[in-house]
C-alpha cells in the first residue's frame, strides 16, 4: 500500500519567520509563507513524524456555538496513538497529496480543503463561518515538535453536529468554565487554545 504523503515545511522557514511557543495571532506574518508553493512540499509521513527538521502543517478547527466550544475524546481507534484517550477541542488532520492542488491556489481553496477535513470527521448540519485566527507551535512534546497548527474558528448557527469517525466519543458543546475544569485531561494543543480562548473568540480579556 502506498505510504501517506503529508504536507510539510522546513523548520528553518519557521525559524526565519520567527519561532514562537503557544499561539501567535500574527497570522499574516506566517500563513502566506507556509502556503506558498516554493516553501511547502509532500514527504512520507513515517519520516515527517520522526524528523524535527520538518513541520507538518495541521489545520486545527475549533467549533463554536453560543459561546460554547465543541469538546470530544479521542478513542482508542485514533490514528494518532500518542493522543488517544485525550480530550480535545480541535478537529485536525494532515494535508496529504490528494489535496496537492490546493496550495497553488488562494486562501479560499485552502479553507475549502479544511472544510473537507472537518467534514470527514463530523457531520456539520448547520451553516457556519470559518476563519483562521492563529498559528500554534509547541516544541515541548514529541508530537508538537513535528507539527505546526493553523487554528481555525468555525462559528456555527446551531449546535447540529454529529460524528462520522469512530474514534470520536463524548461529543458535546461545553462552556469555557466546563472546559477549564477538564484542562488537565486535554491534549496539549487544546490546553494552549483553551488558555487563549478569549482571544480566539475575539473577546476582550
């Protein structure tokens, strides 16, 4: 079976743009370079997962309705075993070579690819808006060292969301207070997003 090929950039590009920890809301500083055809390329996932000289580009979408954020737990069938049984507020996934044409196009084409990624895992049965709010980097964990997140906020008109993937369990919209009570059980990226939730949702701190 052909190995999955995933979208990456060189760590040196991030270093040139400016390495940060946690969330950066300076999207326009990073995103055009990351999505530029001359800067990104596809490589075998087995190599990308173990070589921190490369960063895999991962859309990470938070779904919001009425001030609440969608929370779920990654089941044992999760494709990323290092995150299994962890709570999450982000739906994310690798961009692979089936999406290749997207990155020669504009931001709208990228957003369309992200919508497809989300809708592979969830049934979103309501209109929504989708905007990029931040970049996410965490070099303190094994998973984080080889990934770079693009944080999206999907603002839904209703709470009509169901799961498509078996690995998603316990799907529910929770208030920020309810999420903070679960913080210790969240995957690291979700903890970082939760800590900056007011900024992600555009509310003054």
